[in-house]
C-alpha cells in the first residue's frame, strides 16, 4: 500500500480540529447497540459528532464497534499531522545522513589514496636505506701492516715498543674503501 502523504496532510488540515473522544451511542428498539459516536472533545466532554461506527455484518460486536470508535478518536487530525511531521523530520534526517555518509566516504577514499602514496614513498625510502646499509656493510678497510714504534709511558721509565699503524697508510686505506674523512 502506498500512502500519499500530501493528500493525507491536506485531508487532516481540512478536518475538524481538536481532540476527539468516544461519545454517545445509539440503541435500537430492542436495546441493541447500533452505533458508537466519535465526538469532538469540548471542555473534556463529548461535543459535536464527528463520525459514527455502526454495528453491521462486518462489525459484529459492541466491543468491535467501540474499538473502531476509539481508534478514530485516537487517530484524529492532530495526531495525523504530528505523525506526518515526524515522517518529514525523519526523511530530512535520513537525507542529511546519506549526504554525510557520502562526504565521509569521499574523505575516506581521499585518505586511503594519500595513505597509499605515503606508503609507496616510505617503502622507497626504506628500500633506499636498506640498499645503502647493505653497501656500507659490504665495505671493508684493509688496514696496513703495523709498525713497531718506541713509546715512552713515563718520563722515568725506559722506552717500550708498541705496534702502531702509520697515519698516512690508514688514511689511504680509508679512502680506498670510499669513506670520506672529515676535517681534511
């Protein structure tokens, strides 16, 4: 079933305003209920008749006739308009939520794209760094042979001999390995 909200709104706006109440009843000459009246509520009491719910072949019991009248009284134009307003508010909220979801999805995709770019960049940096570390680890310095040198440990002691590298030969070995020497 499709409900035309605009037609329902127009009908509710044209209908008798105010709250409704189950009011008077009609009884036939045998004392049987024949109808229940839905009335406009006026000063807390039933006022003018709005609708009548009859007992007939489809409405078989007094209880059912009263239930129909109570439903009509409960679902008065004010209630219909309030429900239509709630539907409109929910629809606006849903539209706003859909727009927000679309915006957040766009931001998420942009963030994913940027993250992928950064990941690719840093993977390259890591690969370059790993390559450089491997190059540095492969370097070896072939130190020259040590020479015997006289060394004096104290002013009063005799000279001692120690094995030491010649500075010029160590510098040459470092340069041969491709390492720059700072301070030259």
